[in-house]
């Protein structure tokens, strides 16, 4: 993102970057099998922005972020969490499972 946001957690809103969690069978299976979360994100967001949004928004550490542009023109982010954090906990907080 071009503009700098304050580092204070109270002012940070991860949903400025993350539009919504992706709800597909494959995405839900990735939560348990690979400890990954899948989000539809803003098209101008880069991997660093996505990583920061997930880490600061959900109090976890991210190992890796992969992105793709779907046929619909949306940007999809695959976020792999570090092994000490559970993607299923976050998915249940979001109401995915």
C-alpha cells in the first residue's frame, strides 16, 4: 500500500487488505491438511501487505504467502501459518468451519 499506516494495533484493520475469506471445499480442506488460509484480497496488495494484515489482524505468524489472479479477475492469497499456530482456530473464529 502506498500510504503508511500507524503501527498501533488499535488503529489497524486487516479487512482493508483482506476482502473476505474464500469459501470453497478445496480452501476448507487446506485449513486442516496444510495449515493454510485462503483469502480474496485487494488487487493492489502485495505479499508483504497480506502477511502484515494476517499477522496483525489475527495475532499469528505467517510462514509463506502465495498469490494468484483468478479467472474472475480477483486476487486470491494462500497464507501458510507457522507450525505453532493453527489455521483451524482462525477459520473457526471467522465462521468457516
